[in-house]
């Protein structure tokens, strides 16, 4: 039987939510009869996504309200100024 579990990936401060948030992923673990398959990530969410969804402005991809903005994405190094 497949097992679905929400696991915390990272806990960090969110400026938009105004506090600590847990970034979570829904992981599917295959049943015993399919042991060669690894776990799969099927969804992600923020522990305070519902609160952010009630605000007037769209927040981020983790809350499900703005798919183009991920405030927790690793920052790309800036190119040196010439």
C-alpha cells in the first residue's frame, strides 16, 4: 500500500507571514510490492499558507497564490559589476 506523508523540508523566517514557517512536501512512498521505486514528491505547501491566502495581496508559490514568486529559492550569485 502506498503511504502519503507530509514532511517538513525547511523551517525559516518569512517576511510576508511575519514569523517562522515550515515548508513541507507531500511524499509518496511506494508499497512493498514495488520496492524498486523511490519516494516521490507530489505537492508542497507552507504551514502558514492559509493565513497568507487571506491577505489582500498574493504571497508566493508555497501558499499557492502566486506561482511566479518563491521567496525561499536559493539566491543566485550576482554577476560582478564592470
